[in-house]
C-alpha cells in the first residue's frame, strides 16, 4: 500500500507485467496503482514501511531502483547524513555551484574566471586572475590572484572606470578606458588609427599622407610618418644624403646627419666605422691637419685612439660576486654575503645575527639584527632593558646603554635613579654611587630582593645551623647564639642547657666566646 497524507493506494497486482494505470513498485513484482510522490511518501511492502524525506527545503522522490532523490530549493544542496539524504544550506555565491562531499564538507564548482576563497570561514566563488592581462586598464594580478587596479579604476577585473557613466561613449564604435594621464575615463575607438571626437571616430591618417613608403602612425591624439630608408621629413618627402646614418630636420630647418650605432661622423654627411668595440660610438675631432678619433664606450667613458674593452671581461669578481662597470671603464664587484673586498676575496662574517658585513678603512664593520650590536667583529646580544633606547659596545668590548631620562646604566641595564630614601622600597636606601648617581641599594652588609640576607652571617650559617643555634648580628659583629634555656656543650659542639654565645665573627676573624 502507498500512503500519502490521508489517501491510500492499494497494491492490487503481483505479476511480471503491470496493467494500465499501474506501475511496478521499485524492483519488485508488486504493481501499485497511482504511486505517491511529494515531500513525504510512505510505501508499504511485505518487509515494512519505507520513508522519503529531504527536509523542508526540498522535494523527495524515488528513482526506478528505489534510491531516494532530493530536488533542493535554491541555496540548498543534498547532504548525506549517514545515508539519509537531506537538503541543507549550501552556497558558493552566484558564481558557482555548491555541493557536499562524502564527508559532508562543502565544495564549490566556480565559473570560469572565479576561484574558491575563504571569506570569514565560508567558501565562496570570487573573481580571480591568473596573469596581468586578465586585469583591465593597466591593473596587475596580485599574489592573492586578485587584480590590483590603478587609481581611477575598480571592480574584480578593474573594468569599472571613474567617470565613464558621464562620458556616454557610443558602445557600437568605442569603449570607455582609463586615461593614464588624468586617472579618469576616456572614450577610445575600437578601430585602430582613429580618434574619438564628438561621439564619432575620425581617421587621423589620410590617404597618401606619408611619401616614399612611409607609414602613418599615431602617438597620443596626433599622427606622424615613420620614414623608410634614406627618406626623412614630416611626410618623408626629403632624401637623405647621409652615408651610414639617418637624417633629421633640426629646429632651424637644417638637415642633420645622425650616425648609426658604432659609426662616427667624419664629415657633415659622412659617417665612418668607429672600430671602438661592441656597442661603442665614436667622434672625430679635427686639429689643424690631423683628425683624432675618440671612442665613446657604452659606460660613458671616453678614450683617444684606443678601443673600448669590457672591464668585466676577465671576470675579476670571486666567490660569485657580480661585476659592474663604474662608468670609467673600471670594474666594480658587488659581493654576495658574507664576502667583501675589491674582488670579493675577503670573507666577512659577523655571526649568525648579522644583516651585513663589509671591510672599510677602519676594518670590519657589522650591521646587526635588532637586539644585537657589533662587539669586536661579532654581532653580540646587547640588551639594556625596556628603559633604554640604544645599546652598543665600545672598541674595548665595554657595554654602553643609552637610557631614557631619570634612568642610568647600572649592572648592564638601565635602572631608575632616586633622589631620597622615600623613592626606594623593600628596605633599600638611596645611595650615592659612581658618577654622582643615586640608586636604591640595600643598607651596608645586607643583600637580597628584600635586603633580608646579612652578609656578615654568610660564613656562620652552616656552623650555627649544625649547633642548633642562630646567627645574630649586633653592630658590626656576628655570632652564633643558642636558643633560650640552652648552652653550648664543648665536647659535642651542640647547644645544651644554659644560654651561651659563641663563634663571634668580625670580618674574617673568628673567635669563641663563652657566656655563662
């Protein structure tokens, strides 16, 4: 029997082929009339009752093999909870399809140009780029696969340009792009070699504008002719009489011959080979009846009647150093850490906490990490406490702390100075020390955090404890004193009977006193 709400549909046939208006139920031989469907279906068979539910966010049905199927509402997807399928919230945004894997984890299948990103703990499909060309208007693809737009543009792919809505570019013939000059929108014709003017695209190059094989090109909002071969001029209408060079028209209107690379001007319209070396140019200077040749090298240096040579040709830099020209045809080595010197021949090591090392006129110089300073050529920990703004070492290795106001160096750290005993705590007193500075110190013959340790008793503690006595200080004298009602037994060295004081100590002198 099929059950849906209060309607009952009985299985009236049990055979291989079902009659009209009957359907085979699942994969059995049972023929059921008007099989139920919907969000909640109960079917009765000999083996019991089968439930079909996808929750309140989807419609449930069975396929021909009896497997449950869920048609979920928008924003929901099928999730298998211990083989019971149910429609649960699942969204990757409007640029992807959401589903659940076998473990119930959310998966996103994003559209082209979008990728999965974690936004506040939720997976969502957001715009992504793979290369700079994916970003419009000069934007670049950043390390997070997001377009980094130039000023004046925005959007996932920098496709939105400021001011485009006011320009009203004609979409059939133009696009609104970012003007790199003023960081605002501008209308550009879709066809090359045309300029957008008053909502129209006009030709900047007109027929036969350039003569003698010249090519019309556009630079900005103007056209110009690129001349071929020996022709020059505004329209390539003039023939150049310059050998091994190119002609141009100077501001005065005169023809000027510019020599080609590796050629030098020997006369007004004649350029001759320099023979100064690869990449070098030359110039010729007339001196009475003589002509001197000067080689102008790629690094800018100039030599008379000689060749330019690459100063790095001999590979003078050692230990993987990089050779560069210093502009005077001399080699300069840029060394890799930890090497230094003219040819990177000296190993410069300042320890594991160094940032750089170099040799100078005064020897090795170390640049150290924060919290470390150069001490005899090694980056050594240098800490003066939270009340300092600098710590360094002198050449003799002595530590120096630069302290804030009202603090001074004491025992390697910046400590607060005092002006009277009222500034001190824990039994300390304001004491004048070196350089006329005052610090809170324990009274004479005492030490400890609370000044509770008497220095005079230092050598008597063990002796007094072994006797069962206590160390007592009076004035500048320390001695062992038996507890009340006891005295010292000289044979046993223990406190017995009457009171006795013994082992008086003044500085390092010990003597035994008997008091009965």
